[in-house]
C-alpha cells in the first residue's frame, strides 16, 4: 500500500503540473497585450516565485547543501530550465499554441539520447519507434510546398523546438540529481529562469517603467508568480521520482488542456497536416513509456 502511494504521488504531481502548463501560456499573452513583453514578464513572475521560495526555503541554502553531491548539476538545471521556460513563453506568445507545444513535446526524441548518455537507460525496439515517429511527425508538420527540407517556418516554431531540447536535458539532469532537495532545485530553477529572461530582455525595446504598469497587470504578474511557485514544486517533485521517459508522457496531458484552452480562448485551430504530424509526435510520447522495459 505504501509503495503504491509512493508511486502515485509523483504521477499526480506531474499531472497537476501538466494542467497548469496547459493554461499558463494565456496570462503571458495577456501581459504581452498589455505592453509587457515575454522576457520581462518571465523575469518578474519568476522573481516573485524566487522571493517566495527564499522566504520559505532559506535553510536549504546552507553551504553543505549547496556544494555537496555534484553542485554542477544545479548550475546546469538552472540554466537549462531557464532556457526552456523562456523559449516556451516566447513561443506561445508569438506562435500558434498547439504547434509550439507539439514541437516542444518532441522531447522523447531528445530524452532518448540524453537518458542513454547520462542515465545509462537502454534503447530497445520501442526507442527506435519513438525516433521514427518523432522524425516523421516533425517532417509532416514542418514541410512546406517548395521546400527541400522541413524546417521551422516561424519564430514561435523555433522557440518550441529549442525549448523542447532544453526541457528534455533538464528533465534527465533533475532525475540524475538525487543529492539535492526539491527546495534547492526549485530555487535554482527560479533563479535560472529569472536570469535568462532578464538577459533576453536586454536585447528587446525597453519595457514600460514599473510605475506605468497598471494595477491589473501587477495583479496578473503576482498571480502568475504564485502559480509558477506551486508549478515548479510539483513538477520538480514528480521529475525527481519518475524516470525521464515516463515523466514526459504524463506531462503530455498538457496538450489536451492547451488545445481546449487555445480553441475557446483564442479560436486557434490547426490544419489536417499539422494534426497528422502532431498525432505521430503524441504516439512517440506513448511509445517512450516502454523504452526502459526489456
């Protein structure tokens, strides 16, 4: 009974995280429409999450906790999650939500490579099916008449693809890092996303002054920061206790939530070809659950 509960809690945490991720793109779009661009909104919301985390988890910052058990893993987790989350926000703001998320969820393709290299997870027949389905799906989605090679055709597509690569590697490293607490990894994630967002914002037109941001926008920023705080904890808890290839499949529920939300909130739809490619990418995610079985 205890074993069943131990296995259930991380999966429920990831499922909750998937639901939140499937809706989180919408506040960032609203903030963009209010004149607060994606990197700036990301910086502020993750700074709020970081402040809450520091207030609650400051004991986790003790020197022995930070510099024992492969501290370099914390650095790479921080940087990679920062890149993945910033790319996600930029992608869903400037691209078609479902296209961006489907490209983001090519993650099993990259997870195969990273999990094999870093976690020594074996690749079997199902792994080769994942590779084949993923590559076929992306080719169908991205192919354009007259083009010789299927490449992302928009800024949003590129961000979804790049974010998926960073997300996959961060998942594997979070699973690999069993020496640091969830709280410490959460602090590293919030700091990393904030710094990456801040760095990206330096290359964009100056944002409005803090005093020029409306009370409604500040309320939305605060609420999103609180959601990010909870989201990071539940997802990191799940990723720490679930194998990388299984975790990515549970997080796939985000696509269902995002597709429904995008249709009702923004009236976004996809073409038949995009749905076909997306179905293959989803199938690759499902096949990835069997990659660790003999």
